[in-house]
């Protein structure tokens, strides 16, 4: 991880002339929609009360914002407002869910299962449970990061209590058939925790109709604020719900209000935005494929998020490419928590990518504020950075 000096000065922005680098790292986070920011500002400067202090209008106004947000979140994910528990983001929601699921297991060692491509937030929570005595089983994926036939049945047959599966992968964008998986998981008597962080606001999710036990979502992946999210517990039993009592405190009203507004906008605009984003993604993919003959597209091309383009140029180290693009296009070598860590991505390892393909992997994530002109420019910049890195390797005799 690159060290950032804590400076007394205001942060400086890297720019070339007046142009900021084109932001194509929307899996790591998304810019806040200006309409969301307005709601946040209103909560910070006008509805300034504490929603737990209802003796005056300020508290009532703040509470009204929280209640509205709960309603808007529930509408986006097909839940009831009472199912929505606000958290500081998906990481906290996932941890609460794993703990809640374990707390309802009686008279036996809790048994958890997860796919090999879950986010670090799930891996860490499950590892914590394992260290406290839980049993853990893995669900295998194929080269496109899809669940391998029979792998889920294999772990279910072993008597699993909770299965953790993401709705969409944060590296390669592969989308999972959650409704179908939930039905299979429930048929075996297990509960399901869905990490909906990348999918919520991009794809339809219906927590109640699909009988999800736990669903984690996050504001900053859907043009909302950072540091706010929710755990949705549509069919959580009474004991699981109890896990949230006493966690209340004073809620993050501006964040929650902004998150609610982000959910409202996604519900109204998601279909049209995602359609436009996928057309830009396809154009970028075609442009890169045409210029870089060795390029491989990773993930499930038939079933991936509209904004995801994960590529490898085997033999060309991704860090050399990202460094060349630093002031032009913001893309990533992997998941936010792993970038710069110099360790291979567990997702790409699980998919069985060659070492060369792992080292040449680039994650490109588009968003709703990108324009076709930007994408056209980004395509040229990315291709030229790859070719330049390749030439440098040839000159050094490494290719
Ligand atoms: N799950 C997935 C799939 C993610 O992509 C992320 C964030 O990168 C998280 C969980 C963690 O979310 P948060 O940043 O809200 O804690």
C-alpha cells in the first residue's frame, strides 16, 4: 500500500492541465450524485437534530429523514422497512450477519460455507468464526468465476448452517443467480447471506421474494456517501433480529439520508443507466481487443455487471500499466483492499488464471457519469500504456 503523508495542507488533486484522470474504478467506490449530496447537506445544516431527541422539531425532522431512508432502501432491495438495519457499510453488515447466523445455531458446531471469490469482508468474518470454533467449507468456481456444478450441493450435503454468496463479484463482475441459489440453499435447511454490495443499484435484488436471510448493501457503491450501508434481514428469526437491539446510538443521519436518496435514484434510473454503461463498456472492450491482440477478457462475458471489464494482457505487469496511466485514467489492478499489496488476487487464483494472466490483470469499472468521449479517450490511453509497458520490457530483454 502506498504511504500517504498526513499533510497540514488541503489535499492536492493530480491533474493534467485542467483535466482530472478519467475515473474508471467504480468497483472500489462511486462519486456521490449531486442530488444525494444536497440531501446530505440538508441533513447536516438544517435537519440537525438527534433522532433520539424528539422533544422538538429538530429531532423529529432528523427522525423523519431516517424513516424515509429506511423506506427507500427497502424499496430498492425488495424488503420491508422493518427489515433494514443501518450500518457503517457492507463490512459491518456482513460481520453482524455472520454473528447473527452463528448465534441461532443450537447444540452443534456452526458450519459456514462460502464461495472462493467472496470479498475480503466475508473472508475475514468467516475466518474470525473459524478461529472461534466454526467449521468452514468452500464452494468452488470455474474459470469465469461461476459456481461449479455440484460444488454447492456437495457442501449442502455436509449440513451447512449458513452459505455466503455474493450477488456480483467485485473484481471480474460475474453475476450469481441468487434467486435460484437461495431456493437450493433453503431446501437443505441452511440460511443464505448475500453480499449485495456490487449488485445493489445495478441489478434487481428482491430480498423478500427470494427469501434471503441476510443481505448486505453499501451506499458508496451506488453514488451515495461512504461509511453507510445496511443489513437487510427479511426472514431473520427473532434471535437474529435481537442481535441488532442495543446497537442503536445516535445514527449517522446525513449518511443514512443520503444513502436513502441514492437508493431512490437507483430504483428510478438504474435500468436506463446500466444500459448506457454496458454500451460504453462494450465499445471499450472492442477498442482494446482491436489494438491489443493478446488481450484476454476475464469473468463471465454473458453474465457480468454492465460496468465490468476485467482484462489480462499476459506478460505485461499490471503495475507498469497502472503507473503509466496514473495521471490519465484511474483503473485498478484488483480489489481496493488488495491493490498495491503485491499478492495475487484470491479471485483470479480461484478462477485458475495463469500466473502471467494474474500479473497482467486490470480491473476497469465504468460508472453513470462517464461519457462516450471519455471512454474513447480512455481506450486509447490504456492501449498505449500497455504497448509502452510491453516495449519497455522488450528493451529490457524480458519479453
Ligand atoms: N463486498 C463487496 C463485494 C465489496 O466490493 C465491498 C467493497 O469493496 C465490500 C463488501 C465492503 O463494503 P464497504 O466498503 O461498504 O464496507
